């Protein structure tokens, strides 16, 4: 049985590790949840397992704590079944304090911007992996 991935990020470097693990993860608009009362942002994804020799995907959850606000651009939020492919996660620190903005960048130019008091992110595989025939493509630009 393959070990399930569990990652914690509390700084930019750790967020970079989570970003690399989630490159080409697929999520649906309905699988993105902001809980304002708990100040959390959660995404359920189908993560491409780059750490595997075989082509596999695994259901994973990405959690962000201490989220104060969430903005989106280029995402059809009115279509809950729309799929998004995550390309990268970036962090832009605030010039005025300890917080900053966590940016989730999606294929096609979509973007989620989560204003956070500080970085606290967790990536957890929540199901067994499964084989896939579909490999992520990154054509030369």
C-alpha cells in the first residue's frame, strides 16, 4: 500500500513544495469552499502523483487557514461543475504587515486570491490512488 501524502506549509518555501505537488491538479468550482466563520479555504482536488513511477491520480484536499478574504478572476463561479486545472501557487507578502495574498493560478488564466494573516496550508491525500491514462501536457510556448 502506497503512503498517502501529508504536507504542511508555514512559509513561502513550504508553499512552494505544496505548489509543486499540486501542479496539474484538477478541481471543480463546487469543490472550492470558503468558510468565513472558520477563516478557512478548502479545495478538493484530483492530484497528479508526480512522485509515482506510474501515471496515477489521487483525491487530495488542500486547506488554508487564517483566510480573511477571497477574490477570483477568470473563474466561472456560476457553473459549479466547471473544471479548473491548478498550475501553481504563489505568495505575495504584504508591505504593511505580516499577512499577504496566496494566489492559486489556473490554466486559462483563472486565479483565486486568498488574503491571509499568515501562511498555514495543508495538503492531504484522502483516498487511494488510481491509475490514469491522461498525462498532463505542457506544450512549448
